[in-house]
């Protein structure tokens, strides 16, 4: 769990990074510690991530243990692996033990497996951490922390308040107290404000909210974020299939999920698979991009074959070549626009099966309207440009072709994400290269078929 972020702006900039780099190279540890003394853990992490790797490792080992410990959860996984490499088991235990259970699990996952086992057995909350490590990283179980303030449903407000005091260090921040029954099943939740405003002798059962929102540990992290956003939750309890309280997920963890998912969708939209970070190797970056570049190459080749297939039409009317880039650009743009809206609706959970007919109908209406405007504009351009006696027929052919291409490309863009989502594939893949390539081929085919029928 990350520290609360004060209102002050971040203190890390290029000048500080350069200054620290120079001081580390010169071996001035004291000066470095003075510069980072006022930095928050997130700022220290940003500083380390922007230093050259060899200097970052030196600076990391110079930091006091308490600063290093609080900085670890703020680091990206790749940087954390590099910085932790070479530390002894004892050093790792010292750094990991003070952390919240979810952060302990995240950090321990970046340690060599053999050494991680040695570290785990020495941690105070080893049983809880081992349980967290058994959950997939992108699930509710992978996000949750096991530290919660829980009291029996039969407890009084005074006892619940004392439980908050007793767990203040371990559970930070405290948003609510969870009430459990005799079998540790979640029975209610008491917001901290209500607890503080209720007389001490009042039973918790009388003030606990029983209309609970909770999730099971195998729920996907995107669904967790969606639930917390929908119900305006700052903390979400995680329960077993039988309802036993396992832990909680806090808003700071979900903010990280939202950012990660947005970055992932953006990368997939432009044809990048896998995570691409500053620390990623050239090979890893190349592998993540090359697949879609190869798909684009194949798609461009197929588009070329479509053009070759209508070589006779181009020989009879070379002017048709003028419209090839127009058709390809409009088909790709229309498809990307509609697919972006579909992907956004799926990602936010706003697009339901009952909405499909209305959503596709709306996309069709928009495509018809936009197609009419664009077709009229293209026809006007052709007429103004003048192409001899065939100007009128060419203008009609170009306009009709563009209208059909816009409608079909929009429908493809709107429906492909839905189909991919239905079969369990990330719909964000529909954006970018996939839609562009498929609509290029579709647009060229429609254009040449229409031109053959109307113009030749």
C-alpha cells in the first residue's frame, strides 16, 4: 500500500537527476542523502528510475533501510528486479518485512525464486504472504492486502474503536471496520466516520451496513476497478467463496490498475503487444512491435494484390488511381473511430448485450450521415478539378464508392471489438493495425467493384 500523497508537487526533475548522478559518480554519499531527504517514496522511485542503471544501484544501496523499504512498492517491476539483485537474504528481509502484505507479495515476486523461499519463511506474516502469492497478479487476490480491522458482530463501538487503535500501524489508512460472524464471514462494514460519531456502548451490529459490495479473489482486476468506480468505493473487501473475509483492496491499488490497463489498451491500439517500459530490452521491444508490423506488411501486400487484380480498370481509366489513397485513408479512419467507441464501452462496462442493437444502429446512422457529407465533398472536389467529359460520372462513382466504404468500415469497426470480446480476446486489439489493414482491403475492393460497375 502506497503512502498518501501530499498536496506538494513532485520534487524530482532533470536537474535533480543530473545532480544526483554527478554526486554518485564522485562518491559523495552524504550529499546524495541530503538531496533525497525531503523526497517522498514515489519521488525517490522516480529518481532511481531516471538514473543510469549502474548509478541507480549505487544510490539505492546508499539509502537508509526505512527509505528503501517504502520506495520498493513505488518502483516498476523491472527496476525492482535490477535493484534487488545481489542483496543478501537478511537484507531483503529487513526491507520487505515492514511493508503491507500486498506490497510484500509484489516485491517478493521480483526476487529469485530460491532466495524468495528463504526470505518468506523469515517474514512475520509469512502465511498471509504465501497465500497472496498463490493468486494471479491481475486478480483481486493479487491486489488485496490481508491487513484489515475486523471485529466480531457482537462487539461494541468502544471495542471496535480500540481495534482501530491497535491496528493503526498495520492498516494504513483505515477507511472502515469490518464486522464478521463467528465463522469469520463478512457480515457488515462500519465506516470510520460513523464509528467515531456513535456512542461507545452501541453494538456494532446496530450500525453496520449489511448491504455489502465484496468480490472473490479470482475476479479480474479490471472488474475490480469497474466495481469500485461504479459504487464510489475507497476500499473493497475480498471474501472467499464461502464469504470468509480475506482482505481488502484500496483505491490506490485500483488507480494503478486503471493506469496499467489504459497503457495496455493504448499500446495494443497502436500494435504493441506486451509491456514496453524504459527498462525493456531492445529485443523485448522489437518482439512486441514486430508481430503487428508483419501483419501490416501482409495486409499492405494483399491491398496491393487487390489493386493488381483491377489492373485492367486502371489501364482503361488511370484517373482511378487518384482515389486509392483517399479510399484507404477514409476506410481506416472511419473504422478506427467506431472501434474506439466500442472498445471504450466494453472497457468501462457501459456496453451491455441489450445495448448492441441500439449501438450498432446509431453507428450505422452516423456512418450514413458522415458518408453523405464526405461523398458530397469528394464529388465537389472532382467537379471543381475537372476531368473532361467524364467529370460528372467520375464524381458520382467516387461519391457512391466513398459512401459505401464509410458505412462498411464503420460497421466493421463497431462489430469486430464485440466479436473479439465475445470469444475472450482483448477488444483493444481491434484498434490500430487490425482495423486499418482489414478496412484498407475492404475499401479498395468496394471502390474498384463500384468503379467497374458505374464508370467503366
